[in-house]
């Protein structure tokens, strides 16, 4: 069972589950907790190998499906029937995988710094990472990727937060997580088709230059998807601009909950 923490207001209050990115932990959401706990029941999870969750859970052939199932196991343990999920970075793939395998458990998806397709630059970076991951110290690779994805001065806080959280990982865990990126493009293409019935909001920092173009394309093709850019923000927009991230996320959840109460 993954390590998790909850903040509960009551049985009839909507649940919001937060899923962090690779190298992060549930503490990634420290700028969201105070605002969200006033309105919702909150579930914070540490994905396998991260934060206070156990290491060494990997078996041969494990994929995003097994990682997503571990989050669903926590929902089952807590008897949470449905939840809004807010994911960040690689955590958005976990969130979409839960929606793909267990759509009945998801009220909506809010995907920050979403990864839905890798362009040539990103694939080249991942190729380098996969070629060197077993003998180059993982923190060296992680810092390089952090600077490439979050290069500007205004990204410094979020960059340092992710680098510091990643220090809790170990080389073997990093290698396992990084290996998941090899087949991510065809997998993500299928996810965009399978999850179109679930209300989805993409929240992207306007300076998240590697990942915005495919988001704009997929939102144009799907009427149930929404997209908001956050100014003066990079990839980890929940840390760069937390007040705006919280405002947009909570407004979206309020809208979805209102639709559920007053169906057309």
C-alpha cells in the first residue's frame, strides 16, 4: 500500500486526489493544501519509490497500469467511490491511466504540466537518459532535465523543490521510472482517445514550451477538454503560480459538481 495522507471535511464533501510527478512526492502540493482542505476532502499519495512509499515494488513488465492500480487500491482502502484527480507532470499520465482503467471512479481530471506527447527534442533527451541511466548518477540526470524543463529564474523555486524531493529516491527506482518513457508516445495517443468522456482541464504554464503544442492540438479536437495558460509560469505551475492554479482548479471542480447536481 502506498503512503498517503487525508484531510476530511465530511462524508458528503467531494474528494480531490493529488498525484505528483516523477521525482516528487505528496509535498509537491504544499501550496494547494490550505486552500483545498477548506472546500474538499483531500487525498495525497506518494507514488511507489517516492516520498514515504516503499521502494523495490517493481516486477518485470510493470507499467503505468500497475502504478495507477496502486492509487486505486488506496481509494478502495478509504472507500472513496469517486474523486476528482489533480496530476502534475508525469503524474498526469498516472491520472489518465486511472481514468482509462477505472473511469467510474473519476469525476474529473485536472492535469497540470500535462504530458500527452513527446516532441523530437524531448524524445532525444529521453534517449540520452535511457542510454546513460544505469551508470550516470541519477541526480546528475535529474538536475539536467530539471534545468531543461524549468530553465528560467522564475522557475527556480519549483526546480529546487523537485530536485530536493528527488534526492529521496535511489538509482534503481529512478531507472525503473525512467524506463517507462520508452513507449510513452503510442501509449499516450491511446489515452487521449479512451478518456474523452471524462471532463478534463489542462493547466499549463505559458513558459512550458516543450509540452504546450500537443495540448493545444488535443483540446481543439475534443469538446470536453478545456485548456488554461498560466502567465509567468513554467512546467510546475502549481508551485510557480499557486494562487492562480488553485483558483482555476477549484472553479473547474465547482463547475463540474454543479453539472452533476443539475444534469441537462
